[in-house]
């Protein structure tokens, strides 16, 4: 498998915490005195698993593609597409370090 490297490394915000409540996976900012539900982000189980794998590390799209291909029954093309959607969402929601 040849995974295209994009050399654009990023990192998840270290101040955010993944919480699992029942079957829901939530990203919260524990520094808030009161939980502002407009800044709580929900993740599906795959995205939550990826969050755990990536937290505290620098990564790029290829890192996510490799994790998906190695741990799920998905081909590289689908993993590449899924990784781009996930990263675009993380960026849009402000979950990546600047």
C-alpha cells in the first residue's frame, strides 16, 4: 500500500477532552466553568477511536488513512476520502491546534 504523504502535519488541541457517555462520544473543553453545549462536539465511534490514537501526536492525512486501513475493512481510496472529511470537520470546529 502506497499512502500519499501530504506533509501537512497537525495536532489535536491538547485542552480538549474526549468523554464517552453511553454510546455518545463528546469532545468538551474542561476549562469552562459551565458546559456550553454550543461548544460540545459529538463524534461517531470511529472518529472517537481516531481521536484517542492521535491525541498528543503530530499527524497528517496519511497517518489517518493508515490507521483506518490497518484497523477497519476499508480500502485506501475510501480511507483517504473519510480522512479528508474528518480533518475538514475538525478544522471547521476548531479542534486542531493553530
